[in-house]
C-alpha cells in the first residue's frame, strides 16, 4: 500500500492515528478478522463462514439507520433468501449441529464486519481508499505482533504462498473499498455473498472437492437472490 499510494499519491499516514472513524475502522476491522480466523479453527470453516456472512444484514440495517440509505422490502426479503441459500450450501448435505460457545464470537465478528462496511461507505467523500484499507492493515499488524514472537518453521514455498495470498487480499480489499464508495451497502454486501461459492469452486478445481445436490441447490438459490438484489428487482 505504501509503495503504490505513498509519497503524496493518496495514502495519508497521519490520518491512521488521528481520524476517529479511520481508527475505529482499523481496530474493529482487525478484531473482526481475528474473530473470524479463531472461529474457523474452533467451529470449522463452514459454520464460521455461515455466521460471518450474516454481516450484510447488519451492514444494511446500520446503513439504513446511520446513512439513511433506503432498504426496500424486496431487497430485505431477497437478502434473507440468499442467506438461507448459503446455510443450505454449507450445511454438509442438510446436517446441522447445535449451537456452540464460539458462535457468539463469530456473530460479534459479523457485526463488526458489517459496521466496518458502513464506515467505509461513510468515508467515501473524505478519505482515499488506500488510507481506509491501510488502517486495518496497521491495526491488524499491531494486534498480531505478539504472536510473531515465536514463528513456526515453514518451507520457502509456504512463505511464497503466504506472500502471494497477502498481495491478492490487499488488492481485493482496495478494490472493495473503492467499490463501496460508489454503491450502497446492501448492494455491495449482497455481491460479497458470492465469496463462499467462489471458494467452493476453487476447492473443486484445486482439491477435487465435490458437492451434493442439496448443496448445489443452495448455491443456485444464493446466486439468484444476489442477482435480484444487485439488479434492484
């Protein structure tokens, strides 16, 4: 981020510690990411992703209250339908387990993620996307620093994959931040509900993972609902 947008090209390092909403965006965003990865380990990827993907609902409600964005009744219905599709898709062919203690942490992370999305939308006319994203990167680094005291020994290829992943995530976050400056929270959040489906396709192509008919049906339901919200129908 510094290499691309530093030195007077958009990134304002001073705002990372002085802008109230920038600081909140960084801290809440970093804590939400930590909560997500903890719950992936404790709950399993499927359950953690399902709970995390409730954040569009929280984001849309917060945006309607704070930013006065109009949230139509059909959009709310289709967002709920899309989330139900995700539940079906990630349900392991219809098998659900009971609630677990870490579900609450996952839900808190989802609420935090929804709040962050609304803050990004709120800052669209005040801050450069690089500054908005850098806030999360900086505060994530500060939170993760204690864990870096004892790093595991990894092969060089693993570090290469980690570096590539970090670069891809950074580019995606910058694009997402820029996009939220031009579209409503409900529409942008609904598009991001395609994330687990994209992950599933990657799992199929790279790891040979297969899916049951019920899971495919849930995926198609989510795609339909997402299209209806994005198209405003």
